[in-house]
C-alpha cells in the first residue's frame, strides 16, 4: 500500500453510518462544515436579580443563611433549604448561628453508675435526684455539689411530689422495685407505707393517682390524708390486661390522666372504664415505653420505641420525633431518652444511639417568619396568626446536637429548675446513665445571643451543610471562594472551613487554609484546581470564652458551573443525480437514495458513527433536517442539498 494513501472520509467529505457523502457550501468558497459549541445555560435570561439569578458559568454566590427548619437534610434539595445535616455544639434553631450551651458536670462519690440518674425533683427549697436506690441532694444556693442523703434497700422506680389539701404538707412519694412505697416531707426522715407497693405516681390538680400493680390504679380520696391506705380503697381502676405493665402516669394539658403501659397509652372515661388511645403503639412493645416523657407548651411528649409523639389536650397523637426525618443520614440518630420544655421558648430533648453507644442533646422547636415551610412537607406555616399580627410562629423542628456527643453514656432525665438561680433565669439539669449530673443555664430570651447571662460551649464546634450540588447534580463545578458574614466575627470568635470534593464518608476533609476573623465580612479563595460534582462542607465556629460566641448570619460558596462541552455540527449534504467524488469518480447513488440514507440517520433515536472531513471519528446525534440549495465545489454549480445539524454524543 502506498505511504500516501488517503484516509477516510476520502474520497468523500463525510462518512455517515458507513456511507460516504459530499458536502456543499452556502456560498462559493465558504466553509462546507461548521462546528460550534452548543448554547449553554449561560445564555438563559435570569428570572430575577438575586444571587440565584447570576450567570452560573461565571461566578455565582450560593449563601447558606437561616437554618431554622432543622437537621436531617443530607443532600441539598433546592436553593436556600434553611436546613442542615447535623451539628456538633452549634445552635441553629435561631439566627444568626451561635455556639451551643456550656454544660457543667459533677459526679457524686459512691454513685450507682449502672442505673444512673433516674429523676430530678424539688422538695421544699432543695433539689434532689434519684440514682438507683440512692437519693441525691444538691447543696444549697449556688454551690454545685451533690451528696447521697438516703439509700433505700431497693432501686427507685418513680418519685412524685404531692401537697395534699388535707394538711398542706408537701411530701415526696417513692416507688421502689420491691417492697412497700415510702415518703418524706423533709428529705431527711422517711416513712414506709403499711402495705402499699407502687410502680408510678402522678398528680392531676388536687387529685393523687397511684399505680400499684401492672394494670391497677388507685386514686386518693379528694382532700384525704395521702399517708393513710384506707383513703385509697374506694376508687380502684384497671387499664388494659396484665400482659403489659404500667410504666408511667401522665397528664395532658387539659388535665386528663394518661396511663402509659409498655403496649400503649390508655385513659379512663367518666365511668372509670379504660380506653386504649393509640392501638398502633402495640407494635413497639418495649420495657422502657412510656418512661421517657415531658411537656412543652400544650403538648405531652411521650417516647415509644424510637418514635416520639405529641398528645394534645384533645387526646390526638402527632408523630414529631427525629425518626420522621427520612432524609437524615447523619450519625445523629436514636430514640428519645429525655424531654423537657423551657418555658414556651423551646424544649431540650436527648437522643441515644444504641449502635454507637452515644448520647446527644438536641433542641426541639424553632421560630420562623411568614411563608416558611417546616421540615415535614405537611407543615405549612402561616405566621399571620389568629389575631393577624404577623408575628413569627413556632414550628416542630429538630436541632442539634447543641452539645458535643456524650460517648458511652445516655441522658436519662432533663429537669428545669429555678432554685438557686438568679431571678429571671432557670437551669436545665441533665441526668446521665453513668450517674453524673450536668447542668446548663437557660437563656431568658428565645435567642441566647440576647441574654447577657448565657454561657456558651468553648472550643471548636461545627455544622455539616447538606451535600452541595448547586442545583446541577450531574455537572462539574469550580469552587472559587468561600465567605463568612456575621455581626460578631473577630479574633476570639471566628470561623474555619473544611470541605470534601468527594463526599464519600471515607474521604477525609480538607481544611481551607484561612481563618475567617475579619469583622462583618471575610472571603478567601479555594485552590485553583478545586472542582467537583458534589461537595461536603463543614463550617467550624470557634471561641475562646464562655461569655462570647461567633454570630454567623451567612456563609456563601462562590462557584462556577463547568458543564461538559457539547459540540454542534452543521453541514449541507449534496443531494442530486450525477455527483462526482473528490477523486473524479462518479457516485453511483442518485438523489433519492442519498435522501433516504440521510433521513435514516436523522431518524435514528440515538447516535450514528460519523467520519468528519478532518478524519476524526465521532458519534453524532442528528437533531435538525431541512431541504436547501448548496454550491458544489467539485462540480462548480448549485445543487439540491439536505441541511443537517448534529451534536456530539457524550
């Protein structure tokens, strides 16, 4: 073979699906084939002139601002989701973002580290806690030490404080795992009941209720002596059968008694007959069901299995637990182990992940403005309110963890107390499974930044933003810069960033080599080769003092869309009788056969193999077809032609 043999598409201009064709030009001497990049998204007119309206192929800012709709969004859904994946000691229930609360801890000598803290209670002007068979007492005033003041022969199941109209004496009643119940009026002297055992207690207004068997309740005669067993014999009730035991006695905001058993919740009608409230709870028949509960606003919150439900005054059930967040793929998960409302501002809730043996402290509830949508798609918030005031409203949103994780221990009880605290403030006490006790000062305003007495976690805290795609899941983006905005950013309250260009969990984070500590606004460039389809962003908040925290109103990711280049080809395929190839040999096909072959290529749903005049082979998808007149550069005259357009197949 000659070294000078011509390569395909010679002696044609182009080969389509194995057949050679000649190309004409629109005018004599003009290019016969035009190849350009297809029109990109950069040519689209923006719908508005917000950040979202900027040309994405040049430089676009994507801000992350309010995050009040809560945790559990693993992958970005839309622009400004107002949600995040999870946090570590950052509070995003308010805006600007800030550090979570400072938590102090104390461990009592000779504590029962197996059963941990069971329940806090106030008696007189003192704060107590149960711990296995022990009763612990906090030192008076602002001293934060605890000591054992009583040890029963058996572990404590429940305790309640009741002040009877009979004598006006405040007493704490104790249910023990075996043996008769006991009571005290001063925390020092304890008296045993004559024969009554107990599983649980509660107080409904002036009425005292007592569970003393797996499904039996006793009610103290109104205004009678609570220490006299004869006053409990006239009103005895049964709830459910004996296959499931009573675990707690609860009260709704409407003053209705609710009996928690391992197989569900029950109540009594006016005639004293039992009524099972939510039969579906039988599917989570576990020993701790009903033991973890709390109140907030007008709701009674009860944990069954990994679910948390709110029982309203009308005895309706609303599932509100973090297990409802189906998009939550973070490590922050588990059943609710404690719950306590802090006035009407928010509630603290504890989660425990049994797989990792780790406890977390979360906040429940957030304030949003008009038109915001809650984390559950059915929750559409209208902030107009019944009075048409336009005030922000409360939504069911989970935030956290507002503390660092508690590895190896669970939070078993949360309790709000004002004892020994400055007027206008309260503390939330934390009872841990290892017997230690924690506490934190509650803010006097919904936003802790507005409370000068509030104390923050000190150190390195962070929040994971949803896996970012910028609205273009399948396209490369160049990361250009990252910026931080906030009313309080300085050398002692600053921000750093870690990122992943591959969000696979096993991939390590890379630290952006900059500390964002310039007041109000600070920006820094990414490395010039930072590009990704999906990115993981972890924003760190740092402080140096418990009295101060960074206040971050927004972080923003500057980026540019880099879509894959798609080339568009346009050519006029000569379609006539008597055409001559480039080597002077007549083409045996006539115009009818040429048109049939080109139309077959155009009608192909996918792509066809094409050899272009520059001898490159490509797969092209034909998109347009029309009949034209073109100039035959070989025959030097005008001929009929078929104008086609095709784009590269990628």
